[in-house]
């Protein structure tokens, strides 16, 4: 079984370094309500088909709502040789820590 590298919100630099790609694997409705600015959105079920959208270099910070789907995605990417790390607690912990988020529409960012 592959070990899933994990990082806590408090360990993520602010701002996130340019060489780090944030990959959000949540569903579209979750994405619309609040996300990390600049994140790449590829729902978990689409990741195998859209792997080529990820950069070949640098680290990938994988996020979801609470950390389960992103752990699966991180394990998958690690098996492909990608330097991926899972965000422990996902967007719920990100929001709870007061980290910046963006959302679609007039409602502002919400974590669904």
C-alpha cells in the first residue's frame, strides 16, 4: 500500500508558491461555492482521463472537501511519479483557518 503524503493547512505557505499546483478534485457544485484561487479543477472521477492537464514539474497540492477524495487522488498521482501531497481536512479546514477563497456568483465563497 502506498503511503499518502499529507500536509496540514498551517503548513501551506501563504501565498502558495508558484511552483505548486493546487488540484481540486471536488464535484462542480462544490467548486462553484468556494475554492483556492488559481486551483485547477479536475473532479476525482475525471483524473485518469485528464492527467495530462497537470504540469510535469513541481509539486501538486491535492484538495477536496475533507481529505478523503484528495487522498485517493494523491495516492494515484504518486503511483504515476507525480510529487503530490494531500491537504489534511480539505476545504473545510482551509475555510476554518480563514485562508482566502473565491467563489462563483454573488453569494461569496461557501464550503458545501
